[in-house]
C-alpha cells in the first residue's frame, strides 16, 4: 500500500492502536508547510491546547496541557523526570506489560519503586492490598510520594477503576500524587481529571484520540506543576523537562509563538481536526465514551455468544479493546492469518507466558463509533467464520 | 489555511525549517492506518533505515541508523545519555544559539563541558584554538572524551568545516568521539560519515531532508555504539536509551517487527518518499548537495549585488540558509511584513544582541532545487522590491 487514503485491498486496522483514522484527520496530515511561529499555526496549536483541557474534562486553570513530538512512551519519562525525586517512594499498580514498563522507566528516577501486581492475569489489583500498602507506608512516616494507575493496560485489556482508587489514595495518603497512564483509555474511558483529583494523566495520539502516532499528549495538575517547576529542583532530563516545555505551551495557548523544539506541525493539525470531531458531537467527550461502551458491550456479547472467553471479567474489561483467549484446540496464528486474509488486522497477545494464549481486537474511534461503519460487526463475522473454518465447535 | 496541499493564498515557507514539502511527501503523510508490526509497514521502515545509511554516505555495517518519533532536539539527548558519562570531558565548538543549547543539554550528562566560542558572531571557531585546547587536555592526561561540531548553526548561518576539524581531532586526540549536529546540514552540506571518522551525527526531518517535523534522525559509529551498549554502563534516560532502541532498529532493518514505542507510521512513510526522491536522482545525495550549493551561491550573489551584507563571510556560509543583515535605516519587522504580504514567510534573527539586526532565509529542498520552481529567485525579487518600497538605496 502506498499513500492512498482508501484502497479496497487495504486491511482494516483493528489493533489496540494505531487505530483507523477519519478522512478529515488524514487530510489534515497532508497540510502544506507552515512556519511554527506563524499566526496561522499559532491559532491551530492554541485551539489544540484549549480543547485538550476538554478531553481531560478539566476546567482548572492551574492544570497544564502538554503536547510534544514523541511516542506516548515519553509521558512515562515526563512523569519520572518531573514529578519524582531520587529518594521518593513510588507505588505502581500493575495490571500488565505496560504497567511494568512504566515501573521500569520510573526506576531510573527513584530508588524506591514498589509494584503491586494484579491478583492474576486479566484481573485488577485488589483494593484491600492498595489500602494496606498505602496505610503501612503512611504509618511508617514515609508515605508514597506518587502512585501510578494504568487505567487500561493494553496488554491485558483490564480496566482499572481510577475513581475508586483515587478516592482510596485521597482518604489514606492525600499527599500522594496520582498518576494515570491513559494511553489506551483517554477519549474512550471516563476520566474526570479535576473531580477525581488526578495529578498527571498521559496518553498518545494513535489510540482513542484518533490521530496518527507521533504525539505525546498529557495533562498535569497545579500541584504536580508546583513540584516540576520548583526552581530548586535539579532536572536530569532535557527533552522531557517541563521547565523547558511549560513556557512554550503557555505561550501558544495564549496566542503567542515560543521556541524550544520545532513542533510537529502536521500532527498538530490532525489533532485539531480530531478534537473538533470529538467535541462537535452533542455531549462531547462524554457522548464519545458512552458510544464506545455500547459498541464494546455488543461486541463482547457477540464473542461470548459463540463461547469465546475474554481475558478480563466483564466488570473490569476495557471498552476500547477486547482481549480474547484462543479456544482450546484452535491454532492462534492460523486464526489471525485467516482473519487478516479476509481483511482485518488484529493483534497478538503481549504478556509473558500468556502471549500465545490470546489475541486482541482494538475498537476505538471510527471503527467503533463512526457513522455508517460496521467495522466491529464485520470483525465479529470474520472471527466467527474463521473459527468455523478451523473446525471450531462451541 | 486548512488541509489543502496547494492553495493560492498560502504563504511560501522559506524559513530555515520547516521547509516546503514535495507533493509526494505530503501525500505520504496521509497514508491510511497501518499496524506497526504489519509486513507492509516493516518493509517501509526497512527501506527507510537502509536509505538513511546512504544519506550519511556510510557503508560501514557497524554504524547504526536511528529514527525516532521526536523533534530534532532529542538527538542532543541521545548524545548526552548514551555517549557521555558524568566524569567525561566534553568540548563544544559554538557558532551560535544552537551550539550553546546543545551544550546546555550535555551539561545534564557531564560535569565537565567546555565551550569554545566563535571569534565573533557569524564566524567560525579558530582552528588554532581548537588545536591548543585539545593538546593541553591531552597533555594533562585527561583528553576530551567527546567534541561537538554544529555543522551549520541555524542561528548564525555559519558553516563549520567538519572534515578539517575532524582531522585535527584525529591527529591530536584520536580517542575523542566526534559528534556533528547536522540538523541544518544533512542532505544540503557534505558529510562523509565514514571517511571523516564521525562518531555520531544527528538531524531532524523538517530541514533539508524535506519531511514534516516529528522525526529525530541520527547515525552512530561502531565505536560510539560500543560505549552506548556497554552492559556495565548505567543509563539515566528512558526514551533516549539506545539499549532500548537499537534492537528495534536492527529488527526493522532486517525485516522483522519489534516493539519499544509505537513508531510514527505516517512520518516514516513520508521519509521513505523523500529519501526515494533524493536518492533516485543521478549521483544521489552528492548531486543534491551540489545543486543546493549552486542555488545558494546564486541567491547570495544576488543579495550582494544590491549591497546586502551576509552575517557569515562567504567561505564560512551555509548553503541551506542565508543570514542577512538589515541595511542601515531599514525597519526590520516592516521589511519582513512586506515580504510576507507578497507571499513568502521568512525568519527573524535568533542570536542574543544580534536578534533584531538580521533576518534568515531558508533555501533547502524543493524551494531551492525543485524542478520548475523559482522560489529562491522570487524571494530575492520580493526582498529587493520590499527594500525599495521602504526607501532603500544601495
């Protein structure tokens, strides 16, 4: 496939990111060159930053949107470099591969990173364990400085209850900064940044936000910013240093140019377009989330109806992807190959020993809720047909 | 301007990056979604990595191309995080704002960063000073571990002679790693990575390579890689850690998928297209460089012919941009406004006290050497007309 935006022999991409993009977004990607300090581009970036606040359901003017040229991974480093000191205590709640990788990153910045694992693959971290861990740290006189919650771990498809965990943290250890990895959740799962008291949430462009990969998009609270911008705090990173980036973001949001590194002009145009598409729907982000939930429920019900078992139980399952066990006796790679030959690319598993035991379907953005599209139904049809062709019997 | 690739009321962008892009490159930017692990994308990334070697005029299989989602700035951090230890001695040759910023970045990674400044704004760093500095370090028993040369400092338009400086380093202090900031030079100035003995050269997509901003593109020697990948070396960065990235680059270049962070699919398609355009011309990169030199000479001769003074003397002037002093009595902002109103966006100055005394014209890529285009001549015409309208007399 070369550069066409629609081609009949092209495979539909239904992995948990990158997702399918709208025509408007793809058109914006080919915006002609613009100077990064021109009034035309400043307006675009300004709109993006203002609308990013809405994406995080925030109206708190002390909170800070941050949009940087990078993979989503940079958000982990922004967290480590700006909100974590070497002697800080960090608690990572792990529901899979991506939670663990986040911990790996934070270990560079803190000598005290503790991880609490989910009770089992496909499950959440038990609340009582979170409570007791926070309590004993608090009682020892050394409460955790920061906790991370991976709202959706893309490896397991587990959805953590950020609102509930956040309220536990607030009640036991209110000084602890609450960080949410929202890479596979922002714009598909509910995240009320202000009212849940989140301090930093990070995501990437190529998942539910519906923009090609290349943008690290994140959001920091006033409290987190105070720590990051403390003039006495020495920072050990250059590219992820918020002391460099925040003046740039503030300038553009207020309609002025500023320079630290050249912004990715075309990706920011694409993000403007996608945010417009998301926010122009009545109810904005909340409507988008609701529609994704409906679409996900229908797909998961269909999968269950033919006897397929999902990795996470329904009450802790993400709405932007489904992680599905291969049925007993079915050759996994052969199944994915059959589905791909029919026209849809799905993703393999990606968690330790379970890697070959399950596969993943992404259902975010236009594939899930695009008007006049039936990608999710088509995907179910191909899964069902392919299983039958491989001799699957319920 | 919205998302059209050509619009008659659009300003031509002739700043020293981002530059104007070819239609082929802009089309590639709107490539439909692809899985980052699909055979289709692997082929694209593989071609990009193979062709990146040609861009750096390298055939040394121990050297490593690195293409990462980020602004060019990340290249500085890759250098600091991977090739510099805290106790290492680093020598920065400064010919302007960007050399100084590179030094700022390296100070995070080394406690011993020395800077030698150019003899004056618009000039190069004197060779005898480079020699004596390297010699006295060598004689003290603590030679420099790394030296940086900004081949073209975009702030001053000064072109440093990398071949000559490199041979000085080799003769006095052969153990010193030689690093070239080629952000405003790769694909427009000559850089023979292997034969000049360079250890690391970094650039960005939006300059002479002719691809929208969002890609950090760099190249490391076998000797540099040995230091970076030393298993005993502790690295203090996550996103710029070559121990993470090199296995990914090696996998894609050999035609296999691998995952550390999602690559920027569309930008990599655009880079493939641009590299094809560059390399399909007879003589490849060398022809491209030659053509840029011719175009630059003509433009600079024209500027001189109406009495304009360039910031650097001709023998140390870059070929991808011109830094031009405003003539006495001419209101700088008024001049740039007039030229912009006629249809071309140029850049202001960006170096300390000189900031308001000069302006910059970028002439890289299609604007400089595109078939059937006369952007550079048009730009000269607008500069001349605008000066006349402001009462300029030679």
